[in-house]
């Protein structure tokens, strides 16, 4: 159904978004509630992992950056290998059941993660290296759960919305992701000082099960009636290679989608392992690091609605350029800061949050606009493939820079990349079709 048909029919709305006649407000509510739950589940790893590895597994301090980066990259490898296939599969069978199974897998294996030391000892694994290897395997399974689940909600926003409201729809997705981060960094991270870490694993496992229930009972698939004749990597490549807007979306996703994983991992490694130099207990230091992430999340939370309005009113490209430059500047300023407990980090983290909100929402919206409707899941799956590639490169190189050069290395690397991406889009903006550029 076209936008004109929508305007002629019922004008029901959910948070300013037109509800298509075949959907209900409850479907939108369930979509964004499930998005909130997957945000809690995915963000939790960045907080709990450095603390768990230091206090429970007791990994060597001089390898903390590399090990934490490597573990975070396990999920990214899974994403890289599977997200394109899952996107293609979702065009054939729908998004809802994939999300349901993804929540179940992630929830169950997060609880298994919490028992990693006990499982290792039961299997006769006493070395730290062997225990870390077991955690790598567990993170691999959790990563499969993530990739079955998380991309479906972005694609379903495109399925559920008309083009004129898509920026607001994607922005609301970001708002719910931010709320999930609030819960993790503002509540769970602060509880870590007072309760046993295992309780946190049970809490996040329970939230995942709730997400599975919402996905199964509250969502419906709304796939295009027209099916693509060919679905595969070659067809995705041909489509993207012929479209500058899709190229911009893919490159921006490669650069910007890594932000939360990078800062979320390395900020915690930084504060936990320099805590004693500042006379702070590592657990309390992790809680302070969570405040930095909370500030970044709050900046995202405030930015997403504004970004959504700007995307629909002034266009996707101006938003992408400006937010990439803001985020890149924030990273560069963070690289110049020597004290991870300095209040100045709150300002820099806010800039990164603004940059992340604009770049991610803008790239998702632009890709949704430029995708052939019958290939929407496939194109968005390909777009999500760019995330793990970016995270793998920036986080692994950043982890090595953290260990070999200093804490500032990964932040400087990421900041320069953001700025270069923004300047590249600025240089090619005049070649973008007017119909896309002015949306």
C-alpha cells in the first residue's frame, strides 16, 4: 500500500508514526518493547565481561585489552558469517520466529556464561587460558542468539513504516536501545557493587526470556507481497554497487556502528585496570565507568528524537555528515584525556553519543529508502554485515593499541575514522539523486 492510500485510509498513529491499516498500535508497542529487551541483552556483555574476567577468571593484566577485545569480537565474527544469510532467510520466512529463537539462545547461554568457572573446573580445566577458551565458545553461542534477534527489529521498523515516517520510526528504535543501555549502566552496573555477579546473569537471562515471549505473542510479520526472484550475496552486491546512497549507508555503518562496542569495552578495561593507581576499588571503578556510558546513553536518548525529526525534515545526508564529525571530534578529545575519572569525559562521551545516534539512524533510514522492497531484509542484512567488519577491525586493532601504545590509541583511531567518513560523504553529496538526498 502506498503513502497516498495510507493517507486516504485510517490515520491511526503511534508516537507520531502512521499505523498501516493491517497493523495495530499493539504491534508497534511490542516491536519497541522487544527492542528494549534486546538492547539490555546485547549491552550487558560490555559491562559484565571485563569485571567477570578480572574478578572471577583473574586474567593477566597485561593482556586485558587484547582478551576483552577478542571476546567482544567473537560475536562480531558470528555476525559477519551469518547476518547476511539471516537477512536473506528473513525475507523468505519472516522476522518474528528468528527473533524468538535468538532471545532464547542468548538468555540461556548468558546464564551458562555466569557459571563458566564452575563448568571449567568440572571439566578439569584449571588454566586461565583454558577457561578463557571456554568463555570464547560460550560467547560464540550468545553471538548466534544476538544475530538471530537484533537485526530483525531494525528491519521490522522498515516493514511497519511508510517512508515519510521512517526517520521517526528508526529514531524510536534508537530511543529504546538507549533505554536498554540505561537499565544496564544505570541499574545493573550499580547493583554489581552490592550483589553477587551471578544474580546479574540471571536478571539478564530473565529479560531475554521476556523478549522471546513478546516476540512470539506480540509481533506479526509484514513482508512485501512481491518476492525477489533472486536472493543472495551476489544480488546484494550488485544492488549496492549501483547505488551511491546504499554505499554511503554501508560505509557509515562500517565506521559508526562500532562505537558502542569500542567505548563500552575499552572504557571498562581502562577504568578497571588503572583503578588502583587512583586508589579506587576495581568494582567501584567499573561503576564509575558505567556512569560515563550512562552519560553517552543519555546523550543518545535525547538525540534520537531530534535526529528522527531532522532526518524527515532536512534530509538524511546533512544529518549523517554533521553527526559523524561531532562523534569523531568527541573521540579525539577523549584520546587527549589522561584521567578516565575526569568529568571532561562526560562531555566527550556525550559528543560520541550524538554522533552515534545520527550516524546509525541516518544510515539505517537511508538504506531502507534506497532498498528494493522485495530485498529489504537482504539489504539490511548486508548492512548489518558491515557492523562486525568495523568492530573486528577497530576493536582488535584498538585492543592492540591499548596494550602496546596506550589507552589513547583506540580512541584516536576511531575519531579519525569518523571524521574521514563525514568528509567523504560531504565530498560526494552532490552525486546523490535529488529524490534521495532531499528525503
